[in-house]
């Protein structure tokens, strides 16, 4: 009998009291609160590392493209000669944009087809659906964003124009190295020229590619009351004309100072990350605002950091401000013809 009562008392004491349960729950909640930010940072770092690995593969593909005998970097985009394939004609590449009907042949397609880079390498988990769609996605409705229109104003599933571009792209190139399609100028002014890999002397300190900002005009227009018109075929023009501003093709051909007709934008030209939507295509602001700043790292009003791949193939995580302050986009507008294409890299310029 005594043994039975003693056993019952031990059984009664073996459970938790309400106070003890509440204490355990509070401790668990506290631990979760401490661990969740760390887990979030770990996931963000993982996304950044995956993006960097993809960008490195893309840059290696560009190197393979050059080694294969091309010698020149591909154009960032050109108008296609027809609605499919990689063919294009010099005479179609004019500043007046007369040949939109055949869509763009994009640099990613040259690397995807001729550089042996898998299409998945062009995507990044830090971007919605892995990256921006083509400016003109073509007849497959799966390649379009909801509500997207193309260059000719057509909606989802429009058959033309049809860009030759990877389906989703998170990366864009340095326009000083990848020329745009403006190879002809009717007024004898500036036009684009091809850039040799040997033209770039400081390969370890010259940016070749970077990531799009997920909320920029180029990558994902989300302006209230407007339909999304993507400009993912565009490169980043890193320089400003001394007299022409962002209209770099209007810069005079003479350079009386000898320091160059182009300069870097000011750090203050980079908009607050929260207000850049719609700020790039208005023709007054540097399109460096289309560069990402969505990875962990140094935070400012202009956002965080992104991955930048350099001509020599290495990738660094940097802020936009750092690339401007350290003059990492080059000392020459190599793809700009007409002479006087040096960049004034003096401090304060």
C-alpha cells in the first residue's frame, strides 16, 4: 500500500506544470527569434553565391567565344536579318531604329549557342522567376510576364518581333565593351564600334557584366497604371558625356583638354533603391540605376550590393558606389567610335 502511494506521488511530479510549459515555450520563441534572421541571411548569402557562380560561367563562356577566333566581343544586341537565327546586317544597325520587326539578336544568345553556356547560368534566384524576360519574347506565352507588352505594343503571345535571347536573364553587360547596335550615323557623328579583347589592358579591374536591379525599368517595370515594357536587351552605359550628359552619342568628337569627353557619374546620380522604378528611361538619369543592389552587404539609401564579373573572369560582390569611386568600368569608352573616347578619371571628374 505504501509503495503504491509513493509511486503515485512520483508519477504526479513527473509532468510539467503550466508555468514550466510557458517558460519552455518562451525559450523556444526566443531561440527562433534569434535564429530566423541568421537563417534569412544564410539564404540571402546562398542566393548571392549561386548568382556569382552563374555569372562566372557566363564570363567563361564569353572567354570561350573570344578564344574560338572571334577576337571581338559580341554586340550587346543587333537587329536580326530575319525572324530567326543569328544572322544580321550592318546596314540595318542605325541610330534611327528602323528595323524592329525582326527583334534583337542578343549577346546571351551568342554565348548560349557558341560559348557552350547552359541557359540556366544566365538566371539568378535573387530575381523574380530567375531573371527578366526578353524585350520581345515571341510566340510562346510562357516566356512573357503577366501583362507585358513588346517593343511594337503587342501583348502576350505576339509572334513578332521575336528576340534571340535566353528566356530569362539576370545579367547585363558593360556598354563600353559590348557595343550597342548603333553602327551607322547619318550625320557623321558618333557610332558604335567592335571591341577587341586586347583593347582592355587592365582586365582584373574592369567590369564586364553585372546583375540587373529586379525593380528597374530594364528588368521589371511595375509602375502603377502602366503596362510592363521590359528592356532586358540593354547594356549598362557607365559613362556620362561632358557636354551631352546621358545622351552619349551626341558628345562632340574633339577633345581640347586631352582628358577625355566622358566621365563617371556622381555617386549622387544613383537613385534611392525605393524610387528608381521609371527613373531610367526618362533620358536624364544614368542607367547605372538598372544595376542590382539586392544582395547582403553594405547598406545605404541606394541599397545593398551585387555581383560584378571582371574581364579576367573573377567575380566580386560590391556596391554601385564602390564601382564608381574606384573607376572599375574602365578608362575608355572602347565601343564608342569617332575618337576622343577617353574617360576623364581624375578625382572629382
